[in-house]
């Protein structure tokens, strides 16, 4: 099935409709929004096997993974619905008038910023796409959503879009609360990002794609925020004490890392593309074991031919660099569109001198960096670009003995992991999925967990308004039973 | 006294020192930071009359105003110190492990982003300058601060900088926690904003200045946030019911507005430069009374010759536009560097067709827009640029009768005022001082109130760390007695 790219005129019409819908949708109660989100989850489930089978055909992802991903997407919708209703994200602050000092009554909360454009991600056809985390959190905030389908799973996206549309109709909300457009060329994306009614953008994909959106958004007459996740090599630092603790430990670490590198054919944003250790027999053993595990692995089919081709080419380019040694490649020959798991190694000196080796090779590939000593390891940590995650494989004593490495690693990541691999992203309020540039365009916000709602709001202070005119969240009686900071004290009591 | 512009080499050295200081300063406890801020307040007071007299000479501001502004600046430092210690801004979220589901322990808080460059404002030599709100909130967050003195009050800035330096020395903190540079040309600012160790920028001034910083920051290899306040005309909407309620009402409103327009010779960022009403005898009376008040006023001396010249020129340009009528100018002839209070009027049609009339005329000037009906008033609200504030002069019934005007007005402001003028900015947690572009570069943050601390932090999640290794804010025992969200419940109990 083919879809037409949306024209500039169609996008203009869609965005005008979205703005009109915004004026209505932002007035809905938290409960109405939460109910809509729960209803979307139900409609996704009701889309049944057709949805799963379409996604399998379009993405080559296995059925079990897709069923899990749909369940995760439904969990996101319902858990963000709960958070929407709980209303912590409204961050209500009230300071009552102090007439003697001339201080007026001030009440601040968060208001939705307006229509949000979401670009579907290739690697998560459900969880980061049409009804994924960006869409769910924007609907919670009170913003209409316009999704540009990822061309690699446009039919899947279409089915999910229809599910959302059904839920909106059942809730008697304006149809403009959600729109779905197709576009293969960059023109569609540019028209969406530069439209005057677009107020924010969510994106998961390549650096080139995300940076283009970021630049367009900043060059607008009225710049708008772009939350783009643009790739990460998620370094794992093997600290010496941990690696030396036992041969068993080194083997187990190697097995753990190999599993993480190959999970989902290496197509997770949290895939560990870099492992950093200090040279010596412990690291040699780790590399050997990692090589064995990778060598025994079976190539997996990648998301689409473009990604498989890019993997093969980028990997070949990295392996062809001077001072890069191929440690192991999966022995089984890859079939068409498959990616062969691969591990390579290089010295810290080679890595620090060669920016190409810092680039993400999207797929089941990792590069082990051998440092001469802990000073070189510190150098690697200090010269790495921003990442979604950094993992330390370390004993408590390692952490205490390497304060500078720990500090440098903290500076480059959003999630700082001890003794675990980066794959596996818990959907929880405490999750930070977003790291310093270029991992994301804005490290101050997360795209996973209910704090993601904060991306789509801005504070508004009411000064001197009558109680009857104030939104429920700010009324004296606290009818929504929110936690509010009143005269610098946190309370859920009425005023 | 003259100061040398900092060279690029000097700035490089200062920023390297700031980064090294950051590595130490971010480890300080909340109490240490709060104590430093309180000590800076004391040192500002200890700077005594010399500080006030220097500021009087440099800014032409009256003594009482400057003494009040110093007191306000000290209040900012001490109240943000209290907020720093209370730690709500750390937004701690903990989700404990659920081994059955494979969910790891995750703990998120806010970490400082690094050295912050602050540009002193011309119109607030204390409160928005060297030890002003940006500096205070950045120090609370754990960030070193580099202030570029405003050239119009460089000596005042130098005295305050010495006060800060003394407080840092007394606290035995690294000298690099604070630096003070001078620069008349744009090169100094550019070198500061583009330095690799600079992680954020605070600015209050012109659109041209703020936009240049914003563009430089976004064009960096690693873009950084810029919080620039760039001007606002703070519209006041006179709704018909309110204006019609009595002749006394119209007169009182006119007196209130005239006072706000002329306060501080119109040199506040919240000065109301636009008043919008529906034509008729009530508005005629209002305009007449406003004209009388302005006509009787005395011109005030402006901050510096450049500002006085700009006021005269911009005002003349606005008054020279077709369809703009001068209602009244202060009868007393202005002396050198003085600005004559002025009120003009125009039709909504003229205003909507002429972007020049939307521009801020920084000084004691306001333009009354006469709309034919409430549809035209809505058009004005919908076509206004982003503002710090919008005021409605309205009865409750007016608000209920004009939902579209109210909605459009809300969309363009950060603080939404009922029946009061915009001048007078309460320093409180509930304050929002920041509005949609071009009022500020980022409407999602405030530059007044303790929530301003959030401009200088980013979230960091710890996954699977031992309690002993975690920062105090995240430890099971809750030694800092913080409010934390644990497994989606807000509590100040230990875990």
C-alpha cells in the first residue's frame, strides 16, 4: 500500500484544525484526558492481530517483541493517564496576598503550549511512534498531536492512527485533537515544524534528522522547542576492581554485555556501542569471552533494507580504520537485510584521535577501548559526546577510587547505571531518558516516564483573580485534591 | 574610571577556572550554598553608601529606589537560599526495584549544568545584575557564575563583584565560583557564549542583544540554553463592563495606568506600553483622564544618554506614523537625558496593519488602541506578540462574556493580571516572569522567584546504585528531610 505525501496546503489545513481543537481540548478536565488515553490503549488492543501482523511485515520484528511492545505502549498510555490525573506535573504554587507589603495574590500552574508534531521512530513502531510516549504525554498535557508516520511502517501507523481517531470520536472531542500525515521527503517535516500553529516537536531518529528539525525550529520567527533523540553509543566502563574480582566475574560481564549488544539485533537507542577498560589479563579475558559470545551469535533481520545497508557500511568503515582490530564476527553468514553481530577493539589513543570511532554504528556492534591506565580511561570519559546512558561495571571501592572518572561519566549522561547494561528502559517517573547533546537536543527533559508531560507545558501565573474565575487546580477549595505549594509549604489541604 | 574589555584569551582562562571550580562547587551541600548566598547579601549591605552613591552616579536612579533595589536583591539572595535548602527544586523521584518484573531501582534528581554566563541589565543595577536573580539562582543550583558587567554601571558592578568575591573567600570555596568581566563590544559576549565550558546564559536587555546570544548558543557544536528577557509592551485590556461601571471607575483606572506608565521613568520591563479598549464615551473619558495625568507629569532622567536618545527617537518615529494621534505630552520641557511622559492613540485597524506600533518604546510612553467592537479587540489580542504580562481591567462578568479575548490574552503572556497594573513584580515561588517569544527566549522558565533555579539544572537518574554511594538527597534514610516522590507517592518519610 502506498500513501501520498501530505502537501503544504494539506498541512496548513491540518494545523489550523489542530489549533481550533486546542482551544477546546485545553479546557478538558484531567479526568477527560486520562479517559481518552485509556480509551486509546483499549483501541490499540482492539486493533488485534491485524496490527501485530502488519507491524511484523513492515518492520521484520518478531511477533513476541511486537506483542510486548504493544503492551508496553498501552502501559505508557494508562500510566501517564494516572499521572495526568494525579496532577503533580501542574506544579501548583500559590502565594496569598500580603496587603501590608502590597503583595498581590499569585497562583501559578502549567498550561499546554499548543499543537505538538511527533515524528514516528523506525525502531519502535508502537512505543515511540503514533500512540507512543510523545503522543501520550502531549495528550495528557492538553495538546493536540500531529503524527508524521515513519515511512518504514506507514501501514502500522495508519492502523494506530485509526484507533486514536476512534477513541477521540467516542469521547466527543474535536477530531483535530489528532492528525496523521505521511511524508517520505523532508518537505513534509519542514512544513510541519515551521507552521505557525506548531508549538513543539518530538522526534526519535538520526542526528541528521533531529538536527535539521532543531535548526528549522530555532530559525522560525517564533522559535519552538524540539525534543529530538538523535543516537547514543551508551558507553560501558569496566573498572579494574570489578574486572579483577574473579575470572567468573569477567566471563559473566562479557555474557551480559554480549546479550545487550545483540538484543533486538542492536536496534535499541540504549544499545552499548562502546566498552572501555584498562588493558591487562582481566580485560583480555573479557574481550575473549565477548568475542566467543558474538562469534556464536546468529545474525538477525534488521528493521528495513536501509538500516541493514547503513549497518553494513558504517561497520565496514569503522573496521577499516587504522588501529581498529576486529575481535569477532558472528560465524553464520548474514542473509539479505540481516546484520552480523560484531565486536572490534582499539586503543584509547586511537579512539581519542579519531572522531569516526565515536559515531554510532546502529546495529549489533560494539567497540572495546583498551586504555593503558586509569588516566587514559579518564581521558576517554572526558572526551566522549553526550549519551543517553553511561554504565559503570564497578565495585563500591572502584567508585570511591575513581572519583574523576565517575564525575566525567556523570557529565555526559542522563541515566547513570551501576553494574547493569543500558538496554531495558523502565517506564517510571524516576526514569531519565534524555542526555546531553548530541544524544538529545534538550537534556533537561525526558521522553520516557510521566515527567515527559513537562515537555509540552509552560507556567502561567494568575494575579488577583476571583476564586470563581480560576481554574479548578488553583481554587481555594482544592477540588482536584492536588498537592500544592501554598506560601512555600507543600500541602494537599484547601486554602 | 575605565575598564578594559576582557580578551578572548582572558575569557578562556576564566572559563577553564570556572569549570574546575564547578567540579568542586557542585559537591557542596545545599546548606553551604545557602550560607554563601546569605553571606553575599551581607557583603552587599556592608558595601554601604559607596555602593548606593556609585549606582546613583552611574544610573541616574534616585537614592530611595536604589536602596529599595538593594534590599530587594538581598531578599532574593536570602529567599532563594531558603528555597535552595528546602530542595523542592531537586524534584527527587524514587522507584524501587521490582525484581519479578526485572525493574531496577531508579532514583532521579536535578544536577547543576555547569558554568553560567550572566549579562547585567541596564535598568536594574542590583536586582538583575551582578548579584541579581540569575546569579543567585545559579549559585543555588550549584553552578559557577561569570558576570559580564553592563557598561553603563560598570563601577557599581565592580563593587558588587568584590562583595561576592569576599563571600566566596570567607566560605573557603574556589575563587572560580565567580568571575566578573567587562566588555563594551559584542566580542566579549560572543566569546563568553561560545566557550565550550559555558553551559547556559542569562540575559535581560534588548531584542537584538538577546536574539544574538540565542543564535550563537544554538549554532554551537553543543547548543546551550539561553534565558533572555528581551522586552515587552505588557498590554492592558479595558473590558467594556469595567469601564462603564462608573465615571469614577474610568478616572481611577486612568490614574492607575498613568502611574504605571511613568513609574521609574517607564524603565521597567513590565511597563504598560499598550492599552486596548472599545471606542465610546467611556474610553473617551479614560483617554482624557490619562492625558491629563500624563500632561501634568514631570519628565524624569533616564538611565543613560543612550536610553534617553533611543526613547526620543523611537517615540518620535511612532508618533509620526499615519493614524497615530498624540493625546498628551508632559508639559514641562525635558532636560538633557530626560524622557517626557507621552500618551498616544490609534485605531485597532492602524495598529494591526503596522508592525512598528507593536514595538517597545522603552520609557514613559503608552499607546491607547481604540477598537470598534469586541471582535476587533479579539483581533488585537490574537495578533500581539509574546509578552511578560497581560492585564485585564474587567468585572467578573466581563471575563465570562469575553472568553475568546481572555483565551487569546492568556496565550501571549506569562503573568495574567486582573484589575491591576503590570509594574511591581513580587518575588515569590508563584511568580512567572517570562513569556512567549519574543518577550523571552524560553517561556517555560521564570527569571523571578525560586523556580528560577530550575533554569540551571538537568535531571540525572541513578540506576542500581548502593545507598552509600548515592547523594544524600537520594539515600534511603532521607537525611536532608526532603519531599520526595517514592513509587508515585509524595512523602518526606525515609524509604
